[in-house]
C-alpha cells in the first residue's frame, strides 16, 4: 500500500495542528478577538505557534511523500518523520515571546530544516 509511512506522520502532525488550532480558537473566544491578536500576547504566541507549524509541516510532508514514492527505505522514512514530528513539537513548546534563543525552539527549527534538507538530498540523489 503506497504512502503508508507518510500517512502516519501526516496524521500525527494533523492531530497536533488541530489541537493547536483549537487552542487558538478557544483563546479567541475568551478574548473576543476575531482577527489578528489585538494586545493579547498569549493569543499572539499561539497564533504564531500554529502559523509556524502550518508553514513548515506541509512542505516537509510533501517531500516525505516524494521520498517514499522514490523508494526511500522504511527506516529512512521513519527517521525523517520522527525528526520532523519531534522538531515541530519542540518548536511549539520552545516558542516563547520572552526568549528568542530558547533551546527547544532552536532544536525544533534545526530538526525541521534537517528533515527538509535530508529529503531534498535524497530526492536529488534518487534522480541520478
């Protein structure tokens, strides 16, 4: 069955995205702020957490699916998916309005970029 492993990690990241989106929605409901974040710094932080997840996860999952289609081994796909999922969780937890250089934020950003670059390297290698 095609794309089983990509489907697994896409499902896990979608659950994370839905949870974060619901947190944003609940905070909007409590604050009465429909668009943007007003002066609510906590809402702004959660909007940014959700936005960053949605900016990075889809591209990584597309690349992961292409890697799966091009024959990357299950171990390689699990490594890519696990790094991506853990990186996105780390970034979400580490994103803090009071600290630019949070270790978890850095780990999340680096892990995400490693999964993206790893996928690109594999795809370009597989085309030769």
